[in-house]
C-alpha cells in the first residue's frame, strides 16, 4: 500500500539541500539565524512533495522540479511568518512563532527576505528549465499567490466586518478556496505537470482535482487544531479559537446553539486573543464535540475527498504512480496525526 508520508520523508532531504544553497551565510547581528529560523524548522514539505510527485507522474524528470519545490517551500515560510504576525500566533512547528522570539518588525523583515529568496530561486530556474518554462513557472507562482493573498484579505475582512450570525458554509468555502485550495494543492500539482511538459487541458483537470482536495485539507487542518496532538501537530491546540478564525466547525456550532449557550459562544469569540481564557477555549472545543460540529466537519472533509478522488479517477485513470496520488488525497483530507 502506498504511503504518502514516506514519499514526503524520502524527498524532504532533496528539497532541503536545494533550499540550503540560498539561505544567507552572513549579515549584521543575528540576521542569518532569524531569516533561517523557519526554513530550518522545516515542515512536512507537502506542497513541494506534490510538485515532485506530479512531475514524475506525468513522466517528467523530477530532478528538474527540485528547485521549483524549494521555491514552494520558501513561499510557505514567508507566508507563515506574515500569517503568524497577523494572527499573533503562539507557536509554529512546535516552537515559539518568530515574532514571539524577535518582535514583529524583525520577523516581518525576515518574511520579506524569504519572499525575495523565493523569487531568486525561481529566477535561477532558468539554468534548469530554460527561459520559457521558467517564466511559465514564475507566472504560475504569481497566479496562485495572487489568489492566496486575496484569500487572506477576505478572511481578515470577514473577521473584522461580518457578525457571527451572518456566517455561512459558503463564506467558509470562499475563505478556504482563497487560502488553501490553489496554493496548497492545485498550484503545486499544476507546477509539476507543467515542468513535465503537460498541456493546458491537463493543468485545468488538475485544478478540478486540487480545488476540492484543498478545501478538504483546510477542513482537516481546522479539525486538527482542536483534536490533534499538539506535540505532533506543531501548532497551538485551540489556536483558531484564540485567533477568532471563522472555521466550518465554528459556523456549525453557532448555527446549532440557542439562547444563553449561543450568546456565550459569541461572547467568547468576540474577545481578543489576550482576553480569552484557557477555560473559555476549552469550553468552545468541548461544545464543538458535543453539538456535532466535529462530526459535521469530518463528513464535509469526506465529501470533498470523494469529489477529488472521483475527478482524479475520471481524468487520470492510467497515470503513473496512481497509488501514491490516491494516498496523497487521503493524507490531505482524511484523519491523520499531522
């Protein structure tokens, strides 16, 4: 049976070796340490792994996709630094968030520098892919990062503007599409196929598979935030509640409470991060389990996984490495520890 986690573990060192070539080796004060902090913590390398998997599946030379996968990982690192500042997150990959260690200004600058490195890596792709293909890859990065940043704006707008009783599943789906679907799944799949020389029709079909898979991934990530093992998950359990995220779980809970209980949920969620107590966050988590919000989110993740799998089998019935692709669908949307 194919194991996507093993596939990621096997390929992480290959991507990491490419990233290390670009990390700074000199600078004033602690510049190199701060800039390298998130890259050195590493993540699962899921997005970079998908690039390599997709390239190989379409009979491309995956070694030509390693530099693109490294740029993908650097994009994750700078986005996470900025996201952690915006959310005032406590932890990232099992350690204090960068701004908690060094302050907002230094962390923001580190994120900006990693953004610069990402584009440098993509420019250097010319040596691997040639001018035309390397610029197509850069254009794809610009496409899905545009969607991602618009999605980040949409989430912030919803949090700061809409009342809790105005929230709907559709609003969550729009946020999940913007934040996760294109960036986490569809974009990496398209990049790998692009490097392998696939047509625009193939890229479009990969988007059809990747978008429901990406929304399912966001639901799964939100579930892990309240049900996961913190030491394995690498982020603060209950962090979405502290940060006021409008998750599918929260929307279901709001729609399935009444009277004093309903008002208590909203009163807690209206509080800023620093004003929420551990007891209040645990109250929300327990209520999500009691009211069926966890079960509802599990079912919705399953629906998106089934949609992605159905489209994958329709468009790519004879693809190379089909079992690992199917294992990836399970990894991103089904129950897991991380």
